[in-house]
């Protein structure tokens, strides 16, 4: 009855609804078939007439019968099931039922399309079997007058039905059954009056039996196996799943019942005292939460108010406050942190300056508790030899688990599932934030657990949510010399340093899945937790993750091939050093592992309990003190103890402090009594007596301060800081890189060696060392970056709330180098900022850093060498020095000292390169210290003193090839086209192809991240062109083919030349403008083309290379103009600049309304990592859109923008975006350029190009790899005057660096590497140096106006699109002669000969362009 009712419901359903019920109807037919075939053999009563009518009616309503031979899989299966059921009714004994089945089958045979051989054989076999039984029942001869038996009569009746069916079947399937050769003696089926008798006689012939047995039966059996057997298996699985679900539901109910019983018992039996205590705790937590929410709400309101009152906001202030800046955490792909962001919580540190100049507090006398860390150093020391230290790697079980792929159900993209959660700490430059890490199948989450949240660049608090698909690398890290941390790197250069401080016996990571088993001791618990998180991240295997299957930093370096690339000059010295620092565990997030320095005096005890005075007295930066005569020596070996007893600092570890109770010991006093500190010197209270300001303490009440830590090394490469010019061809200007900085002055070598040999610790705890300072600590970073927040605040905290005295601050580059020459105790190397970040050399925030004692000169900006005209010039020349031939030839010697075999062991002793033992990995085991207070004190010492990086190499580092050797090798290998920017003196322009006659070519580019599998390596890339009429071309591009030995190979899209096959972008376009290259963008993987400029204001997405329109985002009808609307509201909020009625501008982004643009989209731009697209419009807004990806490939665009950016007063004319630097830059028709952030959509700055009396539109805009902003603007001196064009260069922080007046009208702009490419309407291609906008080569004439310029992904060619539709390719180098046999070869994956392909053989002659 249930099946009959269901059939009735479907049969009575309207036609419109019936189409959506196809799958339900198919499953119903499967159930019916399974039911009748399983239960109906022994019970023919189940084969009811109502079921038959329902099935036939259903299939007729669905129109499934015609799909029996040809059709979709679902309809064909339904028709096959119906055919089987009809044949089943034919075999029944009920004459009424099989009579209806006869009629239905006969109608199907006559009306449906001819059957395939398989269906025909199946029907014939079933009918023949029934016919054979009927014929066998018939008597051979019935005497006259004898009544025919009932069985014979029934058989005769069946024959009368079956023979016409067989006749119709044979007639309709004559060809598919092969009757012409299978049954040559078959009686004629068409028009024969005696066919009934002839066929009955023919069925008894051997020919018929042979045909049935050998031809029909095997095909029928195979057909049943291919169709109905699979259906049976499917239903078997269905019933099994139903049974499993029934059983699991029963078990779940039992578990829930047991759980409910336990919960009820606990709730009922809970004591009143426990309830009261819990309620009290809950109330206290609620109060804290309320206070935290109030504080967070104030931060949100402050951020909103700043956004509304910004210079481009609706409530812009008439007198905006002076902006102040701090260093952003955003990084470029070369790991440069060079962006400054507004510092909304700026502190001028006036009190710190006053305390520096007015020192009179009584010093604290160290207590017995203060010297506690030294008492436990012996307990924590490990006697493991360096060669016995195991590499930081996963356990064998964890590595084996990586090979076990997760099931598809666990990685279901539609349902996000929690995989693992663990308590951890987010380590940043300024804070260690406690929180919770959660890893799901799709995202990585961190929940800020700090009591008081702070405002960060990404929002309020340190919470983050990042897609696993964007996870690029995961590195094992150390924290406080513990192997307990991970650093996550994402494709947009965001990175997070996570520490897992699992205590012994504390909670570990929890996971609902069966993960790698925790390793038994001796692996510490914190390492187990970290390894568990690491292994789960690798098991999830995001498509973009480049973990290299490495087990340790040493293996990662070997697997990366970086050393070989550096040796062969494929990467620069800067890039190699940054990569070495990253692999060795150096990070910007941990100041004790910063890519940086050598400093911070060390604490070995003297036998007498006081430090030994080893060196002659020196003044600040190596000179004698003018006020005190010979300066009292700052000792190199000191005791270390907390400036404040450990029990007073429960939340922050103690930092370094002086051991002397009242100041520096007087060497003239036998007892070593303290001398009175001089004017301007820091108080010894809470501050270590360190050279150049490396001492102090953090306020014990500040629980947000991170352990001051440092990471990563860059060397001093020069020693000439006094000459008026810098001659990099003179080896004398370079420092000796084979020696540690402490003995770069040869006079210090013997002194350092004698100290090492004579040192002996009576307690036997401290090993011998050459230097009582270390090159990797926090104080050194703050020393160099004292002018840049947040390092200014960290410096003040380290110095007990004051600035260090001016003479010890970093005030002069030459003085800093002189200090290295005159004191072996000062071993600070450089930080990476010396090679890319000029802003740290300027006191942009105007801090009061005091005056020098000798000259009374005020300390402001850093005094530069005479050969540097500006901070930018200093950075550029310093960078050139790093990349010079001398440094390239000797840098491997310095790498051996820092990362290589001279870091530890006998080689380090011989090289005078041994530091205090606590700085080396494996020398101290903090978990061996049982007392938590003592352990925290020792952690503070290690954290502030610094850490030696991981030893990456245990054999000598190979030297680098010279430039000449690298060129010779490249010529021998001959595998790639030369970089066009390395051979600017060999430029040649080649005519590639006419894309469209006399139609401007507005876009021609090769996407730079096109995926290639292992099999398709070496195959051509996609070159995308778009003409002004919207014609799309997808060509093949091969930049270099060794077998052809030419400049390039270009295969034109065949659809362009055929008007019937041409692909046009969907229009219509804005009248009078056509397609603009500014309003086009191609995804980095070459899968999507984004287009604007459409008349309806839509943003459209086109699939490549097919050219099919995938989506168009437009404003919905009825939305109205979503500009700003003003309403009158009454406000009286303290802190606002007044009270009363305000005209409030309701901005759509603030109201969570983010429709597409309301006017024409004028410009588009993509970021380099393929995450975001930015669009600009005539409606004066910009929108940031997220690209949708699947399997690592671009598949579309999100339906709503991520950010809506406001501020322009005229139409937006050009845009650019850098996700890694969190920058969105836009130019408008009124000549202004506005910078916003991408992640929060906040206003940063407005740029107005200089020299514009009547500014014109900003026509072009581009961003460099280091955030440089190149702006092309126009202006008039007065109305009616001639338009002048200019090019301006701004730094990433919006400072004007250079300007260039152009004598031609620019039409295309491109920035790549260190060059600017400019195409003009006067038919010239200009190549300029990016840093100063000076010409690199004379202009290349084209004789036709240029419409587009692009650089190929290998930077080997420049693609130039001309006004007349020609594509010109500019290349460089001298390829060998073309072999005569090359034209007989075929291009890879192409059916055309090389002669049909443009191969860079026809040089473009500008004189023939027209």
C-alpha cells in the first residue's frame, strides 16, 4: 500500500514539480524492482494491476521510455527498470495482467526508437523463453472433435500474444540483432499471412536454437549483469546503510540515556556549598567579562570615530592631529617589514626623557633572592656534546602518520570539522598572548585569551581565522631554547609564532580524531604537543603548503636547494641570508631570534664574586669620557639577577640587571666600592650596565610585555664610513667577513684568545667563552630601532621607564662601527633593516633622545656617512655593497661562523667564535629546574640574553660563483632566456603577430602562476590578449626553446582569424570608450578574466581559455543609489568635538550594506598572490573582492565585497593592491591618491602629486615589490593651457622620493623588479630605474602609439600592444643561429609546424610599422 500510495502521489504531481522529482522517482523504481524481484517470485499476488498502472503512468509522465536506447543515465535506468517489470508481468499466470503487459510492450516496440542490441537481446530472450514454454504445452496434433485441454488453450492464447510481439521485435531490431547473418532462414516478418504458423515451425529448427543460445543468451546475461546486477548491489548497500544507521541510532540513544542519567545524578547530588562557590566564581568572571567588553567597546568606538573623522571621512576634522607612525607587521615576499601604519595610541615618552636627564633615585640593593638564577644554572645545565644533540624533528610514529591520508568524509569541504585544539601563546614583538588554537578541516583559529584586549592592525585583540588553503609553510621553532613553538606562514605573507607551553602533568592537545600517539619520554610534553599540532597540519596537506617533507631545519635547507641557487647566482645575497635566517629559526615575532645583532654583556661570575676589569677604560663609542677623564670600564663579565625579586613578577620573567649595588665599581678603590654615576648616565637601579644602551628592566606590572628576544643575522659589510664617496670596486672598503665582528680589529684577537684560555669557573658550571656578549638579543634590536615604534616603547620598558643616555644610543653609523673596532665586547652585527628600511634612520615621531656629552649635539636622525646623501641613498648603496662582488666572494665565510661548522665545536674555538653556553640549543634544560619561581627567573635570563641560531651546516659552505663564471655557466646550460633587465644593452623588438587589424591591443600578458603538472613541464604557457573591441585571444607562449635556439615561440590563437569562431567579451561597453586595459585583470593562474567598463556597472568574470561568461556582479534593482545619506541625530557623547545635533553620514559599509558598484567600473587590479581583486568605479568608491578557489585554482569571485573603500570626491581612475603589505591604493580624476588597508578597510593617507596648479586625473598607478607607489598624473597651469604629464615615486609610507616631468603622454605603465616600463602615445617604450625614475636605456621607438605593456613571468620579455593591433615582443641576449632543420619540428602540443609559429626571428622594424 505504501508503494502504491507513493506512485499515486508522484503520478498526480504537476508537470512543473515532476521534473524536480526525477531522483526520487528513480529511487522509488529501484525499491519497487528490488521488492518485486526479491519477494514476487513466490507470491504473484504482489504483482498487482495498480502497481503496473502506476509504473507505466509514472514512466509515461516522466517521458522515460524514449531514453531506453539513448538518453541520460537516470532516465535510461528508469526505462530499463520499467522494461524489466513489464516483462515480469508478461510471465505471470494472470491473463488479465499479462494481457495488459502484452499491449504495453507491443506499443513500446512500435513507438519507441529502435533498441540497442543489448536491450533487444534481453527482450527477445525473455519472450522466447515464454514462447518456448507455450509451444511445448501445445499438443503436436489435435484430433478433430476432441476438446482442447485448458492448458493447451492457455498456451495457444499465449502464443497468439507472443508471436506478434516477437514479430514486431524482430522487425524493429532486424539490424541490431544481426538477423541478416544470424537467421538467414527466418520467415519474412513483413506482410506474410502465414508468419504465425511458419514462425512456430521455425522455432523448432536448430538454426533458431543456435541463434538463441549462442547470440541472444550471452548478450542477455551480460546485459543483466551490467544493469540489474548493479542496481541490486546499490540497493543492498542502501539496506545495509539503513541497518547501520538504525543500529548506530540505537547505540546513540543508549549513550545519551546513560549520559543523561549521569548528568542528572551530578546535578541532583551537587552540594549547596559547591553551588555557592561556583556562582561566586561565575559572578566574578561576569564582572571581568563585562569590564573587558566595555574596554573592547571603547576600542571599537575609537576605531570607528577615527574612520569617520579621517581626512577623507564624512566627519573630517578641520584641524586633524599630527599623525604618528609605528612599524607594521606586514611583510613583502622578501620578508621585508618596511611599512609604517598610523599609531593611534602614540606616547611621546616625555617622562622617559625627563627621567633620563634627572637621575637621583636611591639604588636598590640586590637581595639573596635576586641572585637565585645563578644558583640553579648548574641544575639546569646539560652536558650533551654539540655533536650528540639531536635534530629538531618529528618522532617516527608522527612521521608514519603523515603518510596516512584522511578520509574523504573528514575533509568534506561542505562541513567544517574540528580536528585539534590546544592551549598556546601567540608570540609577537610586544606581547606574549595566551589563547586557544583550534585546527579544523578548513581553517586555523586562534582565540585571544588575554584579560585586556588591545587594538592591532587586524582588529581588536589578537584573534585570527585563516584558511588552511592559504597556509604556505610550517616551521618548527624554539622559544626560550625549548623546542615548543611553530611558525605559520601564509601565502599573503602573514605569519604567526605560536608557543605551546605545556607543563609537566598539564593538559595536552586534544583531538576528536585518532592522531599520532604522544611520544614517550625523554621528549618533553611541550615538544609532544607542538609535534602533534605540526603533524596534523601536515596531514591536512593544504594544496599550497610548501613544507618540503622536512624533519628539521638542516634537512629543510638541503631539500630547498637554496644553497645551490645562491652559488649559481639565481638568488641575491639578501634573499639567501633572509632564507637562512628563516630556516634557522630566526623570526621577526621573537626579539631574541630577530634577523639581527650581537650584543648584551654576559654574566659569568668572577671567583671573588665581582667582575674582573680586563680592558683599558674607554668612553662612549670607544672614546674617553670628557667629563670624567678616563672612563670607568664597563666590565665584560657580570653576575646576572632580576632587578626585582622574582616573587614580585608573577606574570613577566625577570630581565637583566646590574650586580653592583650603587653603580660602576671604582677601579681605584680596593674594595670595589661603587662610584657616583655621572650626569647623563643611567641609574643602576633596574638596568644592566651594557654598552650602547643594552640594559634595564620591564615594569613588573606590565603583563603584556613579551620576553625581549631577537632573531636572524646580517653582517657589517663595510668599514669605510668616512670617505666622501663609496668605491665598491676597492676591497679596502669592505670588512673581513672571515672573522667574527669581535675580532675584526686584529688587535683584539690576542686579547680574546688569552681571556678564553685563562677563564675557569670555580663551580664548574660555565664553559669557556670568547665573548661575554651575544649577537642575538632584544636590546640590540631596540638599540638600532629606537626611533621606530613599538621598539621605542620596548626600549623605555627595558630601561626601567626611561631612555638610555644619548651617548650609548645609536646616533651615528660611523660611531657605531668605530665602537666595534675599539671594543671586543661589542659584537652587534646588523639587522635586516639596514638593507631596505630607510625610515628607521629618521626620528619621524620626534622623540626627545637627549644630547651628546661631548658636543652637546641633539640626537635626532642618525648621522649618515659622508657618501650617503639621504637615508634612501644610504640604504641603496648599502644594499649594493651587500650584493657586490667582494661580499659575494666572501659571504660564505661569515655564514660558516653564524650558521655553519664554525658555530660550535673545535672549529668555533679556532675561529674565536665561542659564546656563553646558555645561548646554545641543548645546553640548558629548564624543565630540570623543579621550582617554578627559579625556572621563570632563568627563563628571563635566557630570553633577554639571546639565542644562537640553529646550526644548519656541519661542513664548509661552498663559495659563490663570480659574475663571469655564472654567465659562462648560463651560456653552457642554455636553458632559459636571459632576463631582459640584466641585458638592457642588448634589447631587440620583434614582431610577433597582428592580433586584430587596426583595432588597439589593450591587454597582452602571460599569467605568472600558471599551474603545470610534472608531465606538462616545458609546455607552452597561456598568453592572453584583449582588443579594444572585446575580442579575446588565448595564445601559446614559450619564452625559450633550447632546441629551436631563438628568442621565443608564439602560437597565435586560431579562433582570432576566423570570424565565426572569434570570442568576444560580453558587452555592451560604455559608449565611446570601448574596452580599456585598466578595466581588465587576469587571475595569476590564468583561469579567469575579470572585466569592468560595462554599461550596467557590472563586474564580470570570464573563464579562460574558453571565453565563457561565468558570472556578472551588478547592483540589484530597487537598491537605489547607495551613496551616502544624511540624517539629523542628537548626540551628547563625551569625547566628541562638541555636543548637539549632527548631520550623520550613514556610509553603506558602516551599515553592512555592500552591493556592487552603482556606476561603471573603471579600473581593476589583482594582488600578486591571487587572493583579492580591487575595483574602482565612477561612483567614487573602491571595492575589494575575494577570489574563490578550489583545489588551488581560481573558480570565481565572491558575491559580496570584503571591503568598500570611500574617500574620493571624483571618479576612481586607477587602482592597485598589495595583500602582503595590506595596501589598497587608488587614484581619481581629481588628481588625488588615497591609501587604505585591505584587511580592515581603514584610511591611511592621501597623496597629492606636486606641481599641479590645476590637477588632472591620475591616469596610471602601480606598486613595486617593496611597496613603492608609482603615480602618473597630469596637470595644467591654467584653463586652456597645455596638459603636462608627470611621473612620481612614493615610498611604501607615502613619502615622495622622486618626480619626473614627461614630454610624452603615457598610455601604459608597468613596474617590475627595479624598473618602470612606460608606454606613450608618441610611440616610445621607456625603461626607467625605479629608485630615482632615471632612464635605464634610451627609449625604444615603436612608430605606433602603445596601448599596453606587460612583462612575462620569467622577466625575459616585454609584451607591447600597439594601437594598430600588433603584438611586439622585446627581448634581450644573443641566441645562437637557427638551425635549418628547425622548421621540420613540431611545436609541443601543437599540430602546426614551426613555420606557422612566430619564433622571434622577425625583428620589428619601426620604420615599417605604418
